[in-house]
C-alpha cells in the first residue's frame, strides 16, 4: 500500500509540474508570438484568460456534478488531456503559420481542461493520503508547482537562446515528456476514494455558508495577484525596463517563481499561523507591485518583481488550507469551489493587465503623458498593466483578515 501511495505522490508531483508548463509557457513566449505572428497584447492576454476560464468551467462541473464523474479515471485522464493539448499547441503553428493563433487557442483549451481537473482533484488526492501534517503536504504540492515554473522558464530561456525563438515548437514538444511520465506513473498507482456530494442539491446547502464565500473571494484576489506578475513580469522587464529577453525571463519570471517556491517550501517545513501569513502576504505584495510599477531603475524593478513571488506564495495554498479546516463537509466540492475562485482571479487579472496596457498605448492623451515623463507609450502601458496587480492584492487584504480571524477562533 505504501509503495502505491509513493507512486501516486510522484504521479501527482509530475502532474503539477506539467501544470507549470500549462500556466506559464505562453507567458514566456508572449514577445516571441508578438514578433513572429503579429499577435496583439490583448490577444496574448486572451490566451491566459481562455486558459483559466476553461479551467473554471471544469471546476464548476466538478463543483456541482462530481457524482457524475468516475474520480479515479478522471485523475488518470489529466495527463492524457495535457499531452493532446500540448501537441496541438506545438504542431499547429508549425504546419500552418498563418493560422498560428487558432492552433494556440485550441491547444490552450485542451490542456487547460487538464489543468481544471488537476486543480480540483490532485489536492484532495494528496489530502487523502495518510500524513502526520496535511497542511505541510499541501504546501509541498504547491511548492513543486512553483519550482516547476523555475525549471520551465530556465529550460525555455536556455533553449531559445541556443536554438532561436523561431524554433519554440520543438521546446513545446520537449515539454510533452512531462505529462507522458505522469501517464506512466498513474497507470500503476491506486487512487484513494475521495468524498463527493451525492447530488447537486447538497451543494446548495454548502453555498449558504458565508465562510465558503469568504474563502472563495480570498483565493480569487490571491490568484489574480499571483498571476498578474507571473504572466507579465518577463515582458514587463524586457519592454518597460529594457532588460534583454534572456534576463527578463531568468531574472524576472524564473526568479519570481523561485521566491514563490521558497515561500511554499518554507511553510511546508516550518509553517504555522497561516492566518497572519495570508494578511502579511497580501499587504507586502501590494507594496511590491506599486514599487515595481513606478520605478525606472531596472535593479529595483527586478527585485520587487521577484520578491512579489515570496509575498503571494501562500495566498492560494493558504486559502485552501483554511477552507479545508473550516468547512469539513463537501469533499471534492470545496476544492472545486476554491479552484473556481482561484482560476477566475487568475483569468481576470492578467487579461485586465493586458487590456489596460493596450488602452494606454492606444490613448493619444496618455501618449502625451508618456512623452512628458520621458517614457515610450509602450513602457507607460506596461507600467499601468503591472499596477493592476496592486489593486488585486489590496482587495485581498480584508478577506485574508476575515478568514484568518475566523480560523483562529476555532
């Protein structure tokens, strides 16, 4: 039994690393797609929006109709969907460059469906495995995702530097090996039975619990605060602060993810007082976003972009920990609702950032302001887009206070 659980854990870990690719690979290639295929920033942001809205749709299906799914088969199908989506994402632009965006969109939808199942089911699978400290096991699972982002960005940057941005499709094919490894591991693993609601009517009762909605709003704003910087830090450092792409990727997105992983790893090892950590994380993230947006000093912008990762590191998994402790019934439904809130925030945040960037660039009035500030319109647009992240982290603060206090009273 222990051997099966070890294999299952590794299957879950590799599945979460695949989700690192799903979440950030497009962001690494934003400027590449913009230059190779002429895709606008709004359409690039739309890829992120579609990614998380697709995940949101799966989250909602599993929220209200988990009894309609074979949970074990659904878990084992996660890497299969990821493999299919990533293959389409890589091969379509190679075969039809003129319709590259269509292929990127279809591939994104398919591997995002995999991400939806992953977010809802992998966390409760880990929670169902016997452990002396389930809070830390949950943080470890999410830290693996963050370290996966570091690996994805590092490998991507090195590959593109050596072989050129025009060969990005081969990099995508290389990453397909990750979900294939998950398929192999899941094939010989036993998935423990997860608690699910017996009917959709059971969800209605839980939806009347105000604590559920406080937790969902907390992870919504926390997810948005995390993803704005994760998705746009590389492009921001490259375009607004004039760092070369290789340094924008390595010292921007990868360093952000490293600090994200560090925060979750430290909690997995020493973690306690999650309520206080959530509040401090949201406050400090707000400060980092503002400094990153207003500074014209590349080193300061770089450091604040990176340290934002540490500040937001526990906003998502911490909200999950609180929700699991405060709402003890519902099983998969609770994880699905939390994933829905997080994915909605992660979808809306980067998309609004992209739209704001394009609006500022297109505005004659703001172009004049940019000239007054000795900035290019694109630089001012990027700064405005990054500042959107501060709004989400500020909005997260009251909800982190509420769920932290409620938790501490029990």
